[in-house]
C-alpha cells in the first residue's frame, strides 16, 4: 500500500465514521455514537495491522455484551 493509498483510506474511514458519530450526537443517541467510535477504532486497528503485515484477527461476536460496553 502506497503512502497516497493509505492517506486516502484513512480519510475515507474517518469521514464515514465521523459523519455517523456527528449525526448520532445531534440526535441525542449516545449509545449509537459510542458504538460508532468503537467501530472507528476497530477499523483503524485493522488498517494498522494490514499496513504492518500482521494477520487479521477474528472479529468479536456481536450481541448483548457488545452493546453493554458501549452504554457503560
């Protein structure tokens, strides 16, 4: 991945997630906003792993436990 490709991917990820986070905050949906922040962190970590050449990790199971952490 070239430097320009990395920059473009970071910009794409951040614009998409920040738009979702902003919309959730404006609508007063705290748990959705927090979930979007968690999703942004997960995407950035996966991108960092890909750039570093580390194998992709299994995604955590979604369910009641996942949403409980976001609302805490």
